[in-house]
């Protein structure tokens, strides 16, 4: 009987410091020894398309200190168009160029990702709490992975992105890092590799060398680390890392997505390894 190859979930960040072409080339090479699921964001593509279409984008900071996009109906349309029409085709065709058959999916396809809508979100504006209504943002409640299992068994590389499917039957925006963490946990991945525009988790934004390891404290909400300024999207990456680790993923890495061989370099020790300060497995 042929041994099942280990599974790696790779998250390609959406900012300008990430090289999606290089990530695809490395993910394609990794398929010689591993099964791979590629999750992608699309912040830069979404903001560019929003500017082109004249759709305002609003960002806020939650009461727990996490920066988030306020997704109204128009913003969700733009995000979906950017993911499905711009980012995903680039990744799928690039993988095909390297001889790897890829299938592009959103969380809507096959009911892959289910989400609960955050109907009322609290943001901190000028030091005061403000209630945001009418948003289409939410959190993942369930991963229905049967479709992914079938694709992986057939030799395909799934390429996954938001949005997810809400309980009301309409799309819901969910954070792509947390999508990657949820998929890694559900699929029992060997490793989750979060690729970003930074070389890893930095103690200070101006640093050039990443911390080799960080220990996440127990609890929920925003992640705070002694002596580390967790800013921007890194906070959500660490939340996603915590969720994956709690779900049983043994190895979670945060590394640079703009270098040569980014996935294999991370697996070989580049970037930051994320662990739980008090290991726990909830799934």
C-alpha cells in the first residue's frame, strides 16, 4: 500500500511584499513529496480594484486591538471579484505552467466554508467605541472538507480563498489567514506555512531579523507578546496560528513570501516557528 504523503497548507499573503509566482513555483516543487493546499488573500488586488471602481474601503480596529476591513455589500462584491477574477486565475495558471493541475475554489464552492455573520461589530475610533452595523464580515464556524479530500486524492492542488457561505445563504467575508488555519486543522495538516511580506514575526517593525520562535499565551482575542509589537496583519496571522495549533497542527511557521523557495525555506527553518505556551489540543 502506498504511504499517504504529508499535507502542507500554505497561505500566500495578499500584500505587495509577497511574490505569488515564486510561491506557486515552490508549491509545485513541493508536490513531489507532499500534498499541498494553497490559500490566498487579496488585499492589494482588492484595494486596487476598489479604487478603480470607486468603492470606498473602510478599515477599523476592534476593541481587542485587531485591525479589520468593514465589509458592506459593495465591498464584498469587490473583494469577491478581486479574489475570483484577478488573484486566483494567476495562481491556478502559474501552477499549471509548472505541470501541477490546480482547482480554484472559494468557500462557497461545495459549501466548503461555513461562517457566522458578525452583525454588530465594535470598533474603536478616536478612542471611543462605535457600533458598526450592516457588515458582511464573519467568522468560520465549519469546514466541509469532503471536496478537498476528493481533489487531493485525484492529484489536484486546491487553491482556496474567501468568501464563505453564511447561514442566510449569502456570502460572508472571512479572514484568509484564519481560513488557512481552519483548513490546516480540519485536514490534519503536517504544517501550516503563513507567508507574508515580512521575514517572520518581528520584535519591532523596523527589525530585519525575525524571532526564531514565539510562544503564544493562552486565551482568546488579540495576541499580545512580551517585548513584541504585534501590528497590522501579523495579529491575525498569530490568531490563525493559535487556532491551527489548538486544532492539532504540529508545525506553524510565519515566513517571507517574497524570497526564493519560500515554502521550503520556511520548512527548513527560515522565519518564525509559532508554538503554544501551554500546549492544548481541542480537536
